[in-house]
C-alpha cells in the first residue's frame, strides 16, 4: 500500500465527510490506545486486528493512515498533548505560589494525567522507543517541549529571585529523563512508593537544581 485511499465525500447519516473522517480517526486511535498500550502491543498488532477493534474496515484504515507506525505517531502526540494541556491549564492558578508549591502543582498535574491510564505511560515511555528514526525524532522533539517548559519556569523563578541565574537547558534535559524514568518504573511497580511520594521526590530534585547549595537569594 503506497498511499492512503481517498475517503468518500458528501453527507451521510447527517454527518459531513469531515465529521465522519474525524470519527473514524478517533475510533482508530481509541483502538490503538488499547492494543498498543496494553495487549498485544504495537509490534505485534496488525492492521486487520486494529480495524476489527475499531469496528471499522481495513479499507477505512487506509483512508486515514498509511501504516501502523502513522497510528503510533499520532497516538504518541495525542497522549503528550493531553498532558501538556493539563499542565498549561494548571499554570495560571499556580503563578503566584512560592517556587516549591508551584513546582509541586506542575508535576502533580503532569503525573496525574500521564498515570491516569497506564496505557498512556506504555505509549510514551515504551512502545515509541526504537521503532524508527522518524519516531525517535518525534519523541525527542516532544521531550524538547517539556524541556522548554522547565526552562521557562526556571527563568521566571530567576526573575523573582527564587533561583540561581544560569542556563538551565542541560539540567532540564537531564531532569526530564529522571521524570520519565521514575514514572515508568513507578507504573511498572519497580518503585515502592505512592504517586505523591514520587512527585515529592521530583520536586526535591528540581529545587536542588534551581537552588544549588552555594547559591543564596540576593547573593
């Protein structure tokens, strides 16, 4: 299959072609969240199995996607979008809080969203790994967005005199790796801790980065 088939146009059952296409796409992504994020996983799912789980035909699959990798790419972006939207929505209410409390709000919101459904963690931290150079580029690009958010919050903390002035990109990149690894291990029951304890540990790590021992406010 070298390209997508053309979807039908016009209205049917009171829905436009665009509305029907959006519904088909949603059904494929919902089915992919189940099959890729649980059993059998991305690597052993077939187009036929995904189509059956979505209650659609393989022809309809190829009207929306070229390959299963395209589905995984779209699902990975969706899962990240859900988390990013949750954090972005929480930021205004945390804006005037002290640094430690603000950081706790951000990471509690992120962790709650990502871990609300274990399948999201598997998509983000397991299934996307090692599939192809294209998906690796996408994964790193989305990670970079989280690094940008941490750096923006760090700059705001510096401006308020709450954090040491420095370039935080390298530290933020390392920290995001810790976030991903710890949440993955917690979800896999490799870490004996509550989610609140995981968030508290992440906040402590971030504060240690922002406020090194040799720095003091106004110093």
